[in-house]
C-alpha cells in the first residue's frame, strides 16, 4: 500500500498537485450573480425576459445619479447636470441619459431664465425625475452587456462623478443595478476572507477542545484541518480553470467545505489512534484503520455527493455549480484522507503511550447518552416522529424571498441610496408588453395605443408609456401621412425604447409586488388582449414578472430536489447494503435535521431564497454521514457483543469522531453567520441547527431504532395490525 510503504513520496507527490491548485487560486476573480443564475436555461419566461433586453438593447436596470441641493432647478445645478450627462454619454455602453435639465433643454431649446417657467415645465414633464425641489435624478440607460463589462462601466461612472466637480452645496451619489452589482462583487471578496478566517479559527478551537482527547500527541490534533484546507485549495483553484467567478451564491462553499472535509480525516485518525492504543504497531494500526473505515467513509462521501447531486435536478446554474464545487472538494478530502493522512500519521508517529486514557467529560457524556438511549428507546423514537411531522407541516408555511436586493448587505451604499429613491418616488414595477405586428405603421401604432389605453384604465396601473403616447406628446396626434418622417425624427433613445424590428413595446407602471398581485396583473393583460382581439404574437415580461415566476421556480425546485435526494440516497444504500433495514435506518437522522430546519425557519421568520433551497439537499447529503458511521460501527460490534453493549460501545467509541465531525461541520456553516450577506447569514444559522439535530438523532434516535428492531418490536406491531 503506497501511503504506508512510501509515505514521504506520497506526501511530496500530493503536495506538488496541491501547490498547482494554490497557484491557480491566485487568479480567482470575484463577481456578482444575476437572475440568469436562478433559472434553468430552458425556462420560457426567463428566456422572454432576456429576449426583450436583447431586442431592445437595454440592461435590465438603469443607473441613477442622485443630485441633492437646496434648489436643484437653479441654473448652476441644471448646467452641472447637463455637463455630467455629456461626459457620461461619451462612455462606451451608455445609451442615453435623462434628467430634469435635459428634458427642459429638449423641450424649450435651452434652460430658460424664468424660474416660474422652469418649475412649471419640470413639474409637468420631469416629475418622475424630480420628486422634490431639493432632490433630482439623472437616469443613465445602459445597453445590454456581459456582467464583467457592466461592473467596469459602473466603476467608470463612479469615477466620472469625481471628475466632474459639482457646484458648492450640491451632493451627488450613484446607485442602480450595475453599481449594486459592482459593490456586491467587492463585498463578496471581503466576505470570503472573513468567513474563511472565522471557519479556520473555529475548526482549530473545536479540534483542540474535542479531538485532543482522541490523539496521543497534541501535535497531530490539527491533521484533519490540514486535509480540509488542502481540499479547499483544490476547489478554489478549480474556479479559474473553469472560468468561474466567486459570487455571493458560491462563496459559501469555502467555509462549508472546511467543516465538511474534516469528517473523513477525523474518522480515520480516530480509528488509527484506537488501534495504536490497543497495542498495534504503526503499519498494522494504519492497515486496520484503513480497512475498517474505507467503506464507511466511501459510503458517507458517496451519499453526501449524491445528496448534492440532487441540486442539479432543477437545472438551475447556481445550484449546479454549488453542488459541483462541494462535490469536488469532498471527493478530494476522501482521497487525501486515504493517502496523504496515513502517510502523515506514519511519519509523525514517534511512539508514545499506548495505554488507555481515563474517561474525560466527553467520554462520560457519550456514556450517559448511550445509557439514556438504551433505557428510553421508545420515547426517543416517539419524540423523533413528532418532530418530523411538525417539520413537514412547517415546511408548507415558510415564505419565499425572490428580490435579490434583499440578499445583499443592507449597508451597501448603492442599496442605501436605492432605498432612498424608493422613499422619495413610490416603487415602480414595470411590465413590458411586447407586441408583434407585420409592419410598424400608423395603423398598427394606433391599434397598439388603443390597447395600451384600455389596459392602463385598470385601477392597479397608474401610468403607461408607448410609442403612440410619445408621438401624441411630440406632434399632438399620431401622424398618419407623415408617419415615417415622424418616426425618423425621434431621438435614438426613444426609438429603441419602443421599436425593435416589427415589435412594439408598451410599458405599464404599477405598484404590484406580491406573487398573487403579479399573477392577477398578468391574467388581466392577457384577458384584455383577447378581448380587443390583438391578432399578432405577444409576450409580457419585466422585473415583477421575473420575481413572481422565481417564486414558482424556487418552490418547485425545493420539492424536486428533496424528492430526488431521498430517492438517490435510498437507492444507493439499497445497492450498497442489499438490506432494506440498513438502507432505511440512516434516513431517520436526516429527516430529523430537515424537520428541525423547517420548524426554525417558521419560528424565526426566515424566508426561502435561491440559496436556502439548497439546504435540504445539503442536509440530506451530509447528515446521513453520522448515521452511516454509527450504523456501520454498531454492526461491527454486534458481531462480538449483545444489542445493548454494542450500542454502548458504538456511541462511546465512534461517537467522539462523529461529534468532532459534526461540530467542525457546524462550525464551518456557523462561520456564515458572520457574513454581511443576510441570505448567507440565515443559511449558516439554519445549517448549524440542522447539523446539531442530525448529530443528536444519529447518537440517540438511530441507536434507539436499532435496539427496537433487534428486539423485534416492529414485527410485533405488524402482527398486531
């Protein structure tokens, strides 16, 4: 066996591979996820959303520059806005800009000296950009582009504000989708380093506090952490090789993997130390440890990876890459635990005492758990069943959060300023109705305008924009004879806003926010289209449509992933064990973990998000590890001892390694609590709770189930029924 026979060569070879991935990780880039990461590529509604922005050439959200002054309609402030707009429009990627100053210039030819005329005209034509006399907005329309270029442009816009100095007493800020994306990318980088540091320190504390009672030499207590960090290096180094960025969606993989990857190394090292204390020599102890742990560790790794694989079922890119990266990290940790760690143990083992150590607090605690479980197995299973039922009920009452702005740190400057805009101007939710026609002429525009006016008469819609309305504002009516000339005279920004090929876009402004309101609005527009007999193709899209549809996607994905995870894990266990009992028994701890998580979400008011829906698959995959280790050790002991003695020895001996694994995993997830992203912080809290309950179930409910099964309790129930 290479790790035992040539430990130094093994360590050198593996270290050279790890060094390559560490070097690759130096090229890691940080970015921000977008809604494309939350929908499967074949999703029809999101494809329409993308199609709209591709056809009409705009980015989904504008950049807004906030201008504050005692009087933003004063000449010096208005001239400042015009000069700033001129510089911005020279930036590559900026389609157009609009402000109260530019609207006045376009309508009146120049900014008039009459304050009364300025105020009256701005109030009439630029109300949406002038909520108060002391507060104005410059709207920057950006063309559709890749996220990397979009963030570069956002940074350029920030620098432009510093380049064009405002008049005295004028305060200027910037916000909007592109700026928020740019600031999120910087926050992700800071967050990754923070959670990595906290997770590493937590692992050291847990290993010193718990695992030091397992090892004979205190110098070896951190060996599992070394294996874990090497696995993280491989995963992080893989990102640049695959052309992936570290975003708020996958940044959680680092602290999670730090905690998860320790499991395999801790289990192997625990068994090795047990064999050494039993009097075996180094090589023999390694051989025994590998022989007895290789299959349980493989089963634990495989079931975890299978659980993660269920995240691929909905076809959502962010979930796919999340599961892929964690799976690669876990497979790496398994391989290192069976190669690098044995070599390290052999080189570092200089002998030492082999006598048994007197029981400490941990050993006494595990002994107590075993005794309580043996004496109260039926009560424990009854409580377990109640928790699972309550958890199933709670899962149907957990709300969803689909607005990605709520995922970001609440103190991001762009987010704070955006919320300020929403306080000044009522939140606008824009529906884009895209109408297809044979050709764009006066007749089709008139018909589209009639349709727009009819739909906008609904109570939920407070305003609308259309080509027909714009032509009426410019010319007093939709020109029939000089239609082509009138269209050609429109500014490019207005033309491209309403026309793309043979398509017309109509925009409806509403305050609808909830999923129910969005569905009602969609049905109303579709009913009106049928009633007025629009004979061309059409589709409805926009930000509220995507938010409403995302709720459906999240809910269906959550159920699908949970079902697939259970089916895959049970199928794998059946094939591996060829025993229904041994395949079903480990499921009890993961069912308890999922149930506890659902109950806590309901009680704590935590909503499901694009990230949290992955928790069921993660918990199902990793929570079953503890049950597998307990079950495997029980059947090993059962070949030599009775039922109760086997349970006692299993909980006392394997319990230490399982406890170490659970606490380090919980610590990895717990590090996410300190994330500045609320969605990741909640994710860490829920996972921490689920792991603790999974540990409790593995060391109590699983042994209780084994006891009752061995005593034929279930067979008696079947006979009675």
